[in-house]
C-alpha cells in the first residue's frame, strides 16, 4: 500500500484497528483520541496555509469531534476527552523516558 504521507498511513492503521471487535474500551478511547488530534491538527494546518476558508463559529459542518463521534457512536464530548487523554498519555510517556 502506498500512502500520501505518514498521517494518511496512521489514519489507515487507526481505522483498521477500530474495525476490530476485540479492543477494550480503553484501547478504543486512545485510538479515537489519536484520530481526533491528528485530524484537528490537519484542519489547523490547512487554515494556516490558507487552503481552507475559515468558518463561522456557529458552523458545525467542519467540527472534527462531531464527525468522529457520529462515526463511532459516542458523544462529541467523549471524543474531545479522548483527545485530551491521548495527548496527556503521550506527554507522560515522554517524561518517563527522559
């Protein structure tokens, strides 16, 4: 398989893992958090480059958390919490290694 970049490969890996039935709720949470953080970062990068028009605050069509929540059958708030949890666990792992 050929992917455009590392993020595309990571998205494929995470989507493939979420399709498995034997994941624990904690594992699903971490994977949703990784996907949310990655997609949120990509949207912010697009805005910085000017490749995407800025949206009004009331426009929820581009809401990354809501899109992931709908796809995985959880609430928007759960996806945001998963993203924070994933970010914190990544920081903790880094601090333990140094």
